C-alpha cells in the first residue's frame, strides 16, 4: 500500500513537471541499464556453473559426466519452473510477440528475473540452447512493467517492450545497431520519429554499460586476412542458398520435435527421460553441443591453422584425429537442432538465437573446407565463411536479414565484410521465404491469427478484441411465445432485434422488428401467431473464436447492421454492431498511426 502511494505521488509530480515524451526517454535509459545488468548477471552465472562442473575435464579423453550434467540441469530447471515460477516461460521471444499481439504489451512481473535463473541453470549444466531469448523476454518485461507502474498507455507500453528487447540484444553482443534492427524485423515494432529516440537511448545505454561490465573488446578477436573480391561471389551465393535450406531444415525439425515432446506434457518425468537421454547422448558424442556453443565458433573465427581448428574435437572420441574434422563438423551441424529441441522439450529453458548462429557458423566452415579441399575455384577463407554462415542461417530462421548483417559486423568488428554479408543474407532469406513466410518466433502466432505485422490494417485487426465489441445486453424470447407477449418484449428492448433461443440458450433465429411492422400493431393477430412463425435466420453467425479479419469480411459480405455471436455449443453470447465495429477500427487506426 505504501509503495502504491509513493508511485502515485511520483506520477502526479512528474505529470506536473515532466512531459510524457521526456519521461519515456528517461524510462528508455532505465530499461537499457537494467537489461544490461540482467545480461551480465546471466552470463556470469552460466560461466560460473560451467567452470565449476567441467574444470577437471581432460581435453584429449572422453568425459562420461557429459551423460549426467545436462539431465541434472534440466531437472533442476523443471523443479524451479514448477514450484517457484508456476508459469510457462519457454519460447521467450514468441511470448514477447504474443504479449504485443494479444495482451496490450503487458508481461508478468516475474518475467523480469525468472528466465534468467531458469536459463542459467539449463545452459550452465550443458543445455544446448541460447541465452538471448530469455534475456529478450527479461528486457521486454522490464520495459512492460516499468510502463505499467507509471500507467503508460498501450502504445507507449509497446514502445518500452521494444526498448527492452533492443537493450537486451545490444547488451549481449555489444551491438547497438543489431539490437535496433532486431526489434524492427523480429518484434515488428514500427519505427517512427516518436519511437526512434527511445529505442536508440535504450540500445546505446545497454551497450555502454555492457562495455563497463565486460570491457571494450568485441566478442571475437577477428582479423580480416582475406578481403572480399568479385571472384568469391559464386561461392558466397551458394553458401547463402545452402543456409536457406539448412534453416528450413532447422525450423521443420524443431517444429516436429516440439510436437513430439508436447505429447509427453502430461508425463513430465517421461519427457525428462526421453529429452535428457537424447541431449546427454549427443553432448557425449559431440561436446561442441554443450551450452551455447560460442566457444566452438570462436575456434573457427579466431583460428588460422589446422591445429587451431582441431581444438573443436577436444573432449570427444575424435580428439586428436584431425582426419575426422569435416565429418565431426558436419554431424554437429546436423544434430544441433535435435539437441536444442531436446533441451526445451525435456523441460529446460533457452532460445534458438544462439543455436541458429552455431549451426550457421559450422555450416560456413564446413562449406569452405569442402570447397577448398576439392579446389573448386578460388580459395575461400574458412573463418570469413564461418561468419557468413552465421549471418545466413540466423537471417533465414529469424526472417531478419538486417539483423544478421549488423550483428556479425558488430560482433567481430569486421565491417569490411558488409558486401558478402549482404549477399549471403539476401540469398538465404529469399530461399527460405519460398517455403516459410514467417520467422521461427512468429510462425506459431501466425497460424493462430495473432501476429502483429508492419501492415497497419492487419495489425489493427489483430489488436482489436472480439470480447470488447460484443453487446451482451439483449432481450431474448422463446420460440413458443405468443405474439402479444413478444410486443411487450419489444417495448423492453433497446435493440431492433430479438434473438430467439431455446431453454439451453441455443440461438434458433431472430425477430427483426423492422420486418414485422405490417403486423406489429394488429392486435387481433396477437394470439394467432407465435415467435417461431415470425423469426428469420440471421444473415450470418459469428463465433467467439473468429479472428477480427474474418468478422470484418462477414460484415462486408452480408451488409448486416448487427450479427449474433455464438460459442462452440451454438449458445448465444451477444451481438456485434457494424457501427461499433467500424468506430473501434477507426479509433485503433488513428492511435496506431499517430506519431
């Protein structure tokens, strides 16, 4: 109660002394700071857990504890989610998209910290997922909850959610531009002059504090040894097309595995057993699958010789056997999707951001090695193509080519690679766009018709709520009611229609008052007719589950002024009027389009 009073007093003071626009800029700074702290804390915890449990592993021998640690991590995460969180925190970025689409950008308070704990346990113990999605959810939740505390309107809440997501990506990778374009491409928050400055403030703030916490160096110590040339264009395009098909494989297999694990949702320990067995077996065979995998990518990006690259074989049964390097890289590239889906399917917490970068990096190295071994044409540098592959797969999986370009450039400081990065991401994106119209995060919502897009009309229809449009204040009549009693019902009704329902509330038809004017004042007919003889069928029926785009089409097709809404059992819920529908639509368009 005391906290609420303090917030009310602060809110009253700031309304008198600070404009809404200025206050949003301040909140963007606060969101950027806390998102950077969250990213730093998460990676520190992951690093500490991983160091603690794997510090005694020998590089040149297999380690049987790889069979145990991932299962322990997932089990601990499941217990934390079940008994502490008591809510679903998986698919972090998808949940942010869902909040924007259907919850007016409101995320629960626990999302500001629970994803950090759950993903730290999962990844630290070897879960083959990424920390980016949990941090994006955390940053977005920070923005959403700060906005809710200070009673911001829904448009400002959406902007603060975007600030949180931008800050999260910027803090993780020290990549402010990538954070900005990620929010535009993946979360599809429209960029206007009103939203540009807050998002930039959140992005730069998070990046600066990330530099403060972890130093000013880029994530990878990359040096451009081979400048891009026109002679390498064919190889670059081929890699892009290959990344597109690899991304399609990743998305389809991930969806198939998720469906399989969801069938075991009623048997959590069976799901843990199946998923844990798959994950631990894969990590035992291919230790490069342990955790996020950025260390393995670093071997390819920073390495220069065969000896450097062979370090990726460490801790496996292939250790020291350089002749198996290509085979090992190819198998890791193909099996990563099974390890990621097993981690989340068994009860772990993590995202697909890092796995897409991991698969792309291994694919780029694999492609370059095969090309150079067969002397197909001009030599192509393996470490450059590792970066191209990372950008290509991520751009295709996330349907975010600009994010792929700027992320890799900022991740390595390799701004000289812009042209090949553009070629790879465009080739990859165009390839997957033939088969998949939405990103891995948006495809679930798109199938349900709950996805916000840059198309204002579709976005407005998505934001409109069916429940808020239904008029449930109506007077219903029985089909056996005499006409005389129906007249009394008409006088008590404020509508031009009377729904006819049976004892179970099932809609049988309706009496349109405008259609019975010729008999309504003939008292001699009051006992001769019953309601069932006067009712007609409505022009169309709407369901409570119909998307608003479908509702709008039905009104346009029928030209009706009012249409009944029924539930799954055909019981009448209420009516929607054309006037109310279009007035609400115009108001949303005006709000959505306002600067």
